[in-house]
């Protein structure tokens, strides 16, 4: 992986050239979800392969506090606005004037904040695993932070706490950094703010996702946005679903 300094914070990323026979003049920037990494969210699920084979340049970062990026322990360092600026600075670093930006779950929240702050930098906004809870919710339950700080997985009884703690341990994440992250990234957008998103937008949520909130309800608030239901998938399985990939590829091809 490569890395750069985002206002003093080291951010790791990959930059993949298109492998398709007909390279497209578009870059797709991928922003992963909480407790994940670029590899888990986008490489292992074959997203990078699907996009590069379709002819797109693909850039994917490890969010601050995650993967190979720098770990910080102050929740104030993890606001959605600050993390959106990491994405914008990465685009600056790579001389990418505009890109399609795709985020999943927390990454979708970050991407939405980027679209509001820097609409001129986005050719498209792809929100996965986040629906109306962008407006009506503040992300994952705050108890997930407590789960990261628990002495062990064994003392946890709540199923969602156990799931995220087990996932974080599996990925060998920095638990203190994740606790700070989840406490810091709890910014919603108002319906009026969402209504100012001015770039082509696709909202994709699993029909069994009990974390994201309704995708169609969010799409109704964004002018011209499209909604795609990822049939039969929950929050974890929706990200790599084949129909999800095809919906994104079809959406990008229409731009």
C-alpha cells in the first residue's frame, strides 16, 4: 500500500489501474465501513476486480483509525466532516479532479458529507448500506464503542456488540481507535441538507438490513436519486452481493 499525509494524519490507500479492454475516463473512490478495511470491504468482496475489469481506475483508502492508516484515540478526530476531508485530500494528492465516490455504511455517511462539502469533486455518489438513518439515526449504537473497550468478547451478551467485537478481533483492529471512531462519527444530515445533494446518486440497501434504515426513503429526499433493493441480504452480506455490483456498474454506465 501507499500512504500520504492528510493534514498530518497518515492515510494508507491503493490505486488500481483499469484492466478492461476499454478504459473509461472515470475514477471510482471507495470508502469502507466501520471496523473494516479497504481489503475486507472492497478487495475480498471482488469490488475492485469488478470495477477495474469494467474499465475504471479504482482508489480505496483505509479510513483513519483502521487498517494500515494512523490510529487516533480522540473521538473529535473522527467526525464525518474530517473523514470526508481525508477523501478529498487523497483525491488532491492523486490529482483526481472529479470521481465517483462510493461508500458503505459509515463510509456512505462520510461520502454524503463529502458530496455536500465538495459537490464539484463528485461525478456520482454511491451510498451502500445506509438509508434513511443518514437523517434519522447517528450510525451504529454507541454500545458498540463499549464493546470495543470490554475486557473480552466473553463478557458481552448483546448480539450486535458480540458481532462487532468478534469482527474487530478477527481483523486485528485497534480496539481503542475503533471506540473513538464510533463515538466521533455520529453526525446526521437534515432532510434539508440531503435535499441539497446535487450529484447523481444511487442508494443501495439490503432488504434484510436492520442497521441502515430504508433506502427508498432516503432516495426520495435526494433530487433525482435512484434506489436499489439488495434482495434477501442483511447489512453484512449486502456489500458483496452480485446484484449490488451490477446495479452500480449499470448506474455508472448511464452517466
